[in-house]
């Protein structure tokens, strides 16, 4: 290096040095925008995860309620058949 500041080209603007304020402004925005994007993505992923968890909990509760109703109906039918069998034996004595 010859001791002169390195120059860079900007789109349609005058050439500026790496030590100039335009380079620092570019570098700050080049870091800020991706960090903001990652944070927004993480917040979105967290929100979607919570929403899917709540949907899964509601679906599970519905399926569990349905199974409980089916089981209760089966037990009631069994008890009615058992009562009929008991009555048959009591009549036969």
C-alpha cells in the first residue's frame, strides 16, 4: 500500500474513501438490516410455534372428549346388557 486511502466506487456518486463517513454508514446499515431480519424471523417463528401449540392442544382436547364419549357409550351398553342378564337369572330362580 502506498499510504493513500483506498478508494471505492459508489453507485452514481463521487468516489469516497474507506475512511469516509459514507463507508461507515454503509457498513452500519449492512449490519443493522440483517440483524433486524433475523430478529423479525425469530419473533415470527416463536409466534407461529405458540399458535401451532394452541391449535394442537385444542385438537387433542377434542379427540380426547370424543374418545371419552365413545368409551362411556360402550360402558353404558355393557351395563345394560349385564343388567338384562342379571334380570334373566333372577327370573329363572
